[in-house]
């Protein structure tokens, strides 16, 4: 289906002549400026204002399934634990099988692959893929083929099952862009060192408290990817003893800077029809749901992923 996505406000500063933002040194995400020392670099990005608006701006979805969440609501004590128990023990497919199920979960209206690293909502993308014939394989350039992207990078969870093939975080994306992302955390790029055809970016982070390289997806998909992270933190909560840490995560928990970022993206890019359809499709395959697509308002209630 085609639909209009809301025009999203990009609220990050546009750096002019500096490639790198300055370290704040404090790691304090409430700092909103590092400009008091007389340098001319743009202020680092801070999300504290938008995060305060979570409950006002994130509204419940009309028509969300009720049977699945029987007895669970935003007043439920230990909501994240209760949701963990609800979505745990899903029916896992093999990693190989994902090639076969992607047409059910990630097809555009015209039957091509809906790749969030190349899609350009509202206009024709510069390339598109057929599910059967465009699987990677080798690639040298953007547009060569698609593969299976772990949006929560596999090195962060040790590559094991069932995480490796959990469709709530594995999506078909261009192989070359996937490779440029590597296992960088998602973030907001201060000054792009590389930009994909759909303006996904790689470069140093502009966020207060984190200045290393990040991958910034297109605005239209920031919320989608954030809700995938909230699913992962909930589904695998307490089952992460074999997981590695990363700059953005410790086991299945999300580090404060990354959690601020993902919560902001959740607010800025609300649940849309693409995600609702995908949640239903994955439910048909795995037997579990992403609660934060059905109930985005629950993200505001949970204090720590
Ligand atoms: Ca979106
Ligand atoms: Ca956390």
C-alpha cells in the first residue's frame, strides 16, 4: 500500500565547517551546549526536551489487537517483565528460511523488496530488488543485491539463535549499505563521511556524550528501527548471558545515550501502516508480536530498556 508519511522535523544542527563535534567530556545527556569555550563547532545534540514529550506525543494505535495482550495495560506492574514473558519463546525460523519469508514481511505494493536503507518514501528509489533473483552474493556497489541485515548487529549478541533470525530486527537491505553500516550503532551524524542513495549516512555522532562513528538511517525509518531495538531488549531480557557488549548496549540492555536517541526517534517517527502490516506478518510466522508497534505509548511507561 502507498501512503503519505508525516513530514518529519529534523531537529539536529547542521554542522558547517567542522568534521567532528567536540567531546563534552561529561557524558551528561542533559547538557545542551558545548559552546561555552569559544569554539565554533555546533552544539552537540541533546534529546531531553523531546523525551519529556513522550506521553503527550505518542498516542495509542486505534485497532491494536486486544486478545494478545489480555490483562496487560500501561498500569501493569513490571510491564517490561510481563511483556517479556508474553513475547518469549517465539517460533524461530532458520536464517536460511528468511529468504523465503521476506516476501510476506517486506514487500512493497509492486512486489519488490522494501529495503529501508534504499527506500525513498514519496519518490522512486534509485534501485529496487526482486526477492528471488537479487539476493547477495557478492557486491561492489550500492544497488548490486540485497542481504539480511541484523539491525541489532549480530556481533552484539554473539550471532546465536534465535536472535540471528528474529524477524523483528532482521530486515532485507542493500548489501553494500549494510556493509557500510557494519556494526556501528545507529545515531545522528554530525558530518557525513559517506551517504547512501536514500541519504542514510555514516559519520561521527553529533550526540552529547557519544562522538564515535554512527550510521544514521533515513528519517522515515528511524522510529521503525528504534521499536525493533525496544523489542530486542524486551524479548531477550534476562536471556543475554552469552551476549557481548557494544558502545550502545550491554547484553540485551540499551546504554543511556542510545536509549535517549531511540526514544527520541520513537517519538519523531510514529508507527505507520508499513510497520503495522509487518508486525501482523511476523506474528503469522513467529507467533509473537512487537508490543511497541501495537502499543507505542508503553515505551513512555517503561523507564529503562
Ligand atoms: Ca517510520
Ligand atoms: Ca537502558
